[in-house]
């Protein structure tokens, strides 16, 4: 499967998810649903790798993408800002997206998957809530929160449909994407919950960049080792390493230090 075919399949799923979440007023007054293409790639990874892929599996993958969109919408509400129409509608958007994925799960009549995802959503929400608290979290606690938030729902999807072998690849890759974005936010002067926690956990705020760079190196090494050990099509591995997790950060670091 070449790059164009991979991009086309991701785009088709993205369109389907956006159509499922479309609501004219919410789209007009909010940022709209957030659909992460890298997450779609890993939801589709078993399909790209030639695994049996039924309509039920495809619908479940879309549902997980919608769950992430709902959780992301709720993250956009700034509790310290005055309540505006946009803020109110953002809350409603998250609730609306949540209703969509519950409806899709109910229509599938798949009680076991509903229970597993409901439990996973509670776990993700708890970790997200811990990042809003003002108390300091250890570095291990920060890493655990990021891992649960980014990968637990994907892992539930994999485990349920017999795709557990892909977790060793997807989990470090999704964490890599997450920390890479945090580094971009740091360079742009933006503050996120994770960056605030890192600044509190480390001796000096300046150490946050070094910690993120080291974390990215570690995750990328873990990912490349996992890919080396798994008999996957070369083009698919190449797409993952260059389109999903391009590892430019070490070079940037060496350039600045040189």
C-alpha cells in the first residue's frame, strides 16, 4: 500500500467522522470537532497491514475517533475565563459528540465494547482531571497520564478485535506525536497542562525542553525497535516513520547546542 492509498483511506474516515459530528450551529460558533489524522492512522493500522476488516470494525474505529473528539472538545473550555457563548457551545459540542458515539455503540448492540470503552473514558477523564489540579505530579505520573490519555482507548479497540500485536508499535508512536506537539507549544510560548506540570516537577522550567527532547529520542528508539521486530510492509513502516513520527528534534537540538 503506497502513501497515496494510505492518505486516501485516512481522509475517507476523517470525512465520515466529520459528517457524523456535523451540527451547523456548533460548527459555526466553535472550532468544530478535532480529528487527529495520526490517531486515525493507528486506528486503521490493522487494515493497512492486511488484517480482516469488517464494517463492524470500521464503525468501531470511527466511534473511537468520535470519543477522542468529544474529550478534546471538553478540553477547550477555559474555566478561568468568563463564560461566553463560544465557551457554552464548546461544552455542548463535547456533549453532542458524546451522544453520537453512545448512539453508534448502542446501534451496534455490542454491550461488551460499550462497557470497555466506558471504563476507558473514565480512566482518560480522571487523568485529564489530574492535570488541572494545582498540586505537583512526579515525572512518572506525568508520563502515565500522557500514556493513558493518548493510548488507552486505542488499546481497548485493538484488544477487543484481536489486534493487540499493534500496541507495541502504536503506543510509543502516539506518545511521540503527543510530546512532539508539547515541544512545539513550548517553542511557541504556549502553556498546556502537561507543560505546567513539567515546570513544577523539574528543578527549573528551562529543563522542560531537554526532558521533552530526551523523551522523544527514547520513544523513537522504542518505535524503531518495535518496527524492526515486526514483519510489516516496508512502505507502511516508511510512512509511519516519515509521515507520522518524523524525528527531526534531535537534529534541532544538536544545531542549537553547536
